[in-house]
C-alpha cells in the first residue's frame, strides 16, 4: 500500500491502487467482520460470478472466499463494505481520534445525522496532523480516501486541504496547528494534550517501559514491518531537520514567548516518543524473525529493516503460494461426476487432495517433491473449466493427470464427465 493523494477518489480507484497481499487481508477480514446483510450480498455476487449455488459458496472457508473475491472485478458497493469493515474491525482508534479532533459528533465512529453540511474547514489540518503523528501514513491516507469517496461534498474541506498542501507527508512536516475552537477545550488544554507525555522523562533503554511497550506492540495490529518502514521514513528526515527547527525556535524563546518554549518542548518530546516507539517495535520484530541485529542508530535500523524485508518477502511469497494451492485443492474436492455417480477414481483423487491440504496447513516450507502432484491437481481443475486453453495445454494437463491419478479420471475429465457444482 502506497500513501499518495488521489484527485479522483472512488472506491474502485482506491481498490485498484492497493497491493494484492493487502487486498487479501482486507477480504479475509471482511468475511469475519461483515454483518448478515453484507454477507448475503457478497454471497449472491460470488454465486452469479462463478455460476455456483449460494449454499455451496457459503460452505467455503474464509480464506477461499477471500481468494475468490480477489479473482474477479468487484462492484463499488462491495469494495465500500470491505474497506469500511477493515477500519471498524482494526482501526477504530484512528477514526475516533480524527473525528474527535474535528469536533464532529459521532456514535462509535459513525457520523451523526445532524452533522454540519461539510466538515469543519478550520480544523481539518489540525485533525490530520493529530492522526498522522500517531498512525502509519499509508493507513491515514487510505482513511482520508475512503471518507472522500463516501461523501465528496461533506469531506470537501479535507480534499481541499490535502490538495493545497500536496500530500500527507507535507502535512506531517508543517508546524503543528492547534485548533483552539474545538468544543470544550481551551488552547491550554490542547497544548497539554499534545505535550503532556513530556512531563515524564523518556529513557530509551529503560527496561520496564521497553518491556511494556513491547507488550503493547505485540497486541497492536498496526505494529507490522510495513508500519516500521513508514515510521523510519518519517523519522529520518525529521532528525535531519530537527536542528534547524530548534535553532529557529530558540531565537524566539530568547524573546521570552511562553508558547514558543512549549513548542520547543513539543518538538523534542514528540520526536523522542516516536523514536522510542519505533525502536521498541523494530527490536520486537527483529526478535520474532529470529535475527540478531544490533540497533543503536538509524543507520543500523535501516540495515535491520532491509534484512527484515527479505525475511518478510520470503514468508509472504510462501503464504501466497500456499493460499493459491489450497484454493485449487478446494476446487478439486468440490468436483463431481455429471451423472451423479460415486466415481471411484474421483473419490480417491479427492481424498488425496484432503491429505495434501492437511499437510500444507502444517508444513513450512513446501516440500519440493510435492510439486509434481500439485501440478496434476491444477491441471485437473484447469481441464474442468470452460476455457482450458490451447490444445497443447490440454495435452500437457492430460498427461500429468494420467501419470499421477490414472487414465480413468483423465479420460473422464477429457470427455467432460467431471464438473464443478452449479
């Protein structure tokens, strides 16, 4: 997922810009978190797309349902449901912080019906700065895109602010803008809320606080390698620009201006808090990956992130490969004889598919010797599909099926005696 503003935000364009692994995560969460009406609509959609009975589809595993959604073009309404369920399931804190900072009345992060005609123009920059300092940049960008796609008129001030500044990265780099007109809060209250955590000194090597932070990281779904990379990209330029900003603030402090002195504490304290959180998360991630990498500087942190990326890529590639294979095996298990008979060669093949499925769910990585058998399963499913490909492809599939499962099932498939349930 890449953080970038979009001048034409629709749910379809938002979906198109997301990476496949993240889309799979979103669709999996959707099937676990959706309400019964959303589930019914999604099942009806899949039933029409794959020409399969809804009752059959409803029995598919969550992983398989997620995969099937990725393999077709989704309508805007379903994309909207998928994205909304993700935020309500995983990121309520972000939504609450943003809406509260705007002073917008909401019920469990749902904007009230009696809200203003548009979002408060004077507070959108402040609200964006609050969340962009607390949550991953990509996540905040996605949330802003979803809001604008949901109601372009109401969130017009947010879109105008982002267009004027250029990007959320630019919002993050701007001086912090206190919104003194937030109902029930004075400017002193807001300043205290931003800098209150500075009252307690932060020790980066304090064992007790570090262990507690690590526990929080473990429970927090946002503390992923992707989040750490975003935090690093934000911390590096902030450190480089910190000296210039502090020198500028120092000149103003000499004039005796109290607000500027508070701002200096805010700049130092916010950076220290963010750096501490980043280091704790990175060390936790390194430990979970079984790596031993010293991390005492941003340069070493950058090196650690590169190694973690290599580990993460191998893990994700393996997981993606497994998910695709499990989906094929699910398809094999669903096959039936067109005459409705108990065709023994097919039953034996399906039983083998179940055994392989169970092994795949517990084995990491895949055994090399399984490749030939998995290719035969894939060929079996491919030959049952309406568009099997070229004659050369069909001949190759037939040979693999014959070699692995015998000629009886191979000829049955060739003669279109095996089909998917409808």
